[in-house]
């Protein structure tokens, strides 16, 4: 595997990108499974993070995927990291994604298929711009929160209280006065609120994804409030959803990192992972 840094144009600005070339030996093995042509990963960064990701998490993921035989392209959108221009936020990042995709294809002319991957609002950006040119999408913890009050959705709070009521130790704590009744009443009140109707952002994301013809996987971290809010605004029966047990937002836990890697590789290989819900 080799790592190259490059610059490319986007609407008069200059964006910084990083290309992890596929390991040649693994590239041949992967090609023998897929047939002619090469699959690559376009890794879109969420929030205002630079292309390396938090604590270099995305750089590490890119290195592992390249070592498995797939090139990976990462970039800083306008106004972030090493890229020039104004930071317009994820809603206005479609031109940045298109420019990065074009640069990826120029650098890897053998690419027959590009999988777009993003976590949080990067996943939302890919859903909003689902027709930008990717052939498949792997979306993690899509951001749908328009008015953030810091609280989980009512459905999540109800499930949390139901789990506590099934726990004998929690019942003992309640019976012995070790639980604040004021906090309990407040939590029950939030749990009884009706679920808010899906916001305009969730609706736009749904409409964008409906126009996408390729395969889609939606990966959700069990302990992540962003994922919980997404499901509250989405069809919970969507067969494309896959939950990672015990995972936090960035899939930072060792088991969660392996789970994420397996599903990204499955998307690149055009296959279904062994289990969607584990």
C-alpha cells in the first residue's frame, strides 16, 4: 500500500485529498473475486473533521481497506483542513463530493465501481446527493437532528425505562429509595411525549435515497444518540438497517471497528455480510 497526497479543483477553490492505493497482491485477489474492473472507496468526512478523522480513525480505516485490495480516496471539503474556500456545511457539500469523485476516477482510471462511505452528517450528505455518481453507499449513523435539545428521542427513553423495569437490581434500587423520584418523573414525562414528526431534513434524505439505484447499507451504532434519532425519524423496518451492538458513534471499540470494516469490505465486494443484526 502507498499513500499519496494531491490537490484538485472545486468551483474555483483547491481541495486537498489523500489516496491510499490498493495493496497490489490483495488487488489481484480481490479482482479475481469481482471480475474485471476495480472497486474503490470514497470516504466522506463528517462534521468539520479533517480527512484523517478523529484521532486519525479514518486514515487507519483507509489503510486497512487499501491493504485488503481496494483504493481509498479521502478529502477535506471547502473551508476545512487543508482545503481553501468557505465552509458551507454538509447540506452544501454536493459539489465537493462530485469534485472528489472525479479526482478519484482520474487518479485510478481502472475504477469500475465507487462506494461512498460517510458517518454522521457525511452520511446525510451522501443521501441528499445520492445521484452524484457513486455506485453504492455505506451510510453510518446518518444525522437527522434539526433542533438538538440534547435528549434522546421518546421511543429510546421508553425502551431504556422498560429495560430497567426488567432488571431486578434496578427494582431494588427503586424500592430502597436509591433512585431520585424527581429525575424518574422527569424521565417518564419525556418518555410519554409523542414522537415528533419527521423533520424536513429526514424527508429530504429519504427522497434523495429513493432516487438512488445502487445498493445501500445503513449502519447504526447501538449506543449512539444520532443513530437512535435517525431510527425515530426513519422506517425501523427498513431491511437495509444493521445495528452494531455496544458501539459508540465512531465505532471506536475493537469489536465495533472490526464490524464496520467487514461491512465496508462487503459493500466494496458487492456481497452481503454474514449477519445484518449483531
